[in-house]
C-alpha cells in the first residue's frame, strides 16, 4: 500500500484551471428545499455522490487567526491542485469551511457539525493543542478522522488523528540539544498557558536536567494576553548576565513579547530566543527588526533549497501574492491533504474511513521540505531544521539533520511515558504499548 508520489504530477498550468476546479461550499449556504440535494452531491455525502466533502476547521478569527489563516490557504491550494488534476478517484473535492474562532468549545461544536450534518469524509484542522484536545472526543465518539498539521507536545496517539506536524523528538528535543551545545546551559521557559507549552516545558525540563543544564525560571501568559512586562522582569532577574529563552508563546502574545524584549535591551547576542511557534508569517507580522538574530526550530523553512520547494513557493506566491511567505505549518497542512488523497485513492472509497486509515500507512510524498512518510503511529518521518531570523524576515538554516527523523509520540525523557510506543497497524498495540527491552 506504500505509494511514491511526485507533487509535480498534480500541478497544472494557469490560474484559470485552478479557479474553475475548486468546489468551495460556504458555511452559510442554505440547505436545499424539499429534500433536494446540491447538484453532484448525495444527501449523506457518501461514495454515491459526484463530490467528496472535506471539512476545513481553523480559527479564521480571534487571537490565533494570525497563524491559522495561512494554513487554510495552503489546504485550499492543495485542493485546487488535486481537483485540477482530476480529483480523488475521479471525484472533485468540495471543501466546507468552519471557523473555530480561537475558542475551544466552538471547535468541538463545529467538528460535530462537519461530521453529523455535512457528512464530510475527513476534517483538516486545528492549530493549538487546546483545540485539538477539544475536538478529540468528538472524532473518537464518531470514529471519524482528523488530519492535524501542527507540531505539538506529543503524549498522544489517537486512532482518529493523523499528525503531520513534528513530534517533540522532531522539533523541541533537537532545539534543546542545539542550544545546550551552542548557546548556553541556563534556560528560562516562557509560554502560553495551555496544554502545549506546559507539556513541552515538562519535556524540556527533563531533557535540560538530563543533559547537565539548568532551568532557572518558567512563566506563562493566558493565550492572547499581551501583558509581558512582568515576564521580562523575571527573565532579567533570573538571567542577569544572559542566557537562553525557550519560547512556546502562541498567537498575538509573541508580538508584544519580542517588541518589549528588545525595548528592555535583551538582544539575541546575550538572550537568544528559541521559538517553536514563530515562523515566517509571524516574523512578517511582528517585523524582522524585533526578531533578527533569534531562532526557531521547524522541519521546513521557505529557504530550503530543493526543486519541490522552489516550485511550491512559486505556485503559492502566484496564487496569493509575491508579498506572501510560506512556513512550516503551511507546508504540513499542504502535504497532509496530498497524503490523505493518496490514502483515499488507495482505499478506493474516501468515505470508508477504516480503509483510508490502513491505506495511509507507508504513504510517501515529495514534500517541499523533503520526503515524508506516514508511520503506523499516525505521525510522519521528516527532516529537522533550526533557522536564524535574518534581516529580510526569512531564516538562515543553521542546523539540519541528514534525513528524515522517525517520530516518537510518547516522550522518552518523561518518566511516565519512557519506553512506550504506538502502532495502530497492530490491534494488540494500538495507541500506547510498552516496548520490549
């Protein structure tokens, strides 16, 4: 069931072909009267219709819109390309968008709507782990399918989610190792106050201690809060002579944090910041003058040198404008649509979710950031990179693994999950089992 796939096979010439190919159903489209259905669709969605309905569930509004609007663009671009090339098993993809509005109960409500009312074959969505945790019970209760594009804290391996962002051993852990070797042994941890930063920092504390470093402080802001003065004062007190700042802030908080950090004289020469939720789009919004010289850990940067990336960046800019940038979450969102497409084609029916799950294992894709492979633990193998923000807002890649790194969902630094793994291809193992040895 493994497929080797070239993205370029699906590219078409001309924006006109794209614009006529995408079937995009607005969230406010009224239902048809008298039991009638939209042309080409069946009442239940299912395999009998001429289209395949998919859900897109991201924050189009609220504090997370700064980041999530960009991944929607990437997902819609992938859908346009797939439709222009003939769709999935000859059927066009119909995208149904919902706005999670940076509110976790709203995410759960919209997920339920997409599954129960819209009868989608799959949902592409979420950014924060709080939103993912909110929708997880919905997908598990319905035995449905979410594809999730963001790097995250791990410590989860659901049958109903495919994770195309980095697990901690593909982002957080390599970043800590690089910092310890190149920037210092004293760390201050700052993050937004929800599950991802707190779990990530639990991992970081265990890893830093195991490697001979010290965490001298740790502080959190409510998501969306911009009152960062107190945190910066704590950093100055805990690290009077400089040290490493590991940043897991999300959303608008990053704007205030980096501006006030610079205003307080805490520059990257003595206070290098390593971020795991700041990419090219966030740099563009915050502006490079506040971020130049700081670092981010991702699997993809726009500056990756490869034919696949050059083509993707050119196609994205042609669609959305020369002033736009690409970034890691966008790449993960883009490739997850293609990985799902390949699995759905291999399964023969996009609505046969169990067949699609089984067909996803081993799927490979020539991604802009390098070849990726879907593992039986529902995570993908991918290359790890660290970048330094430069004057033009892009990243100089200062570290890169030799090739794709195998994902480890259950963290091996945290005592409670050390020795555990995930394998959904084996019913005796499933989401969490103890490895031998």
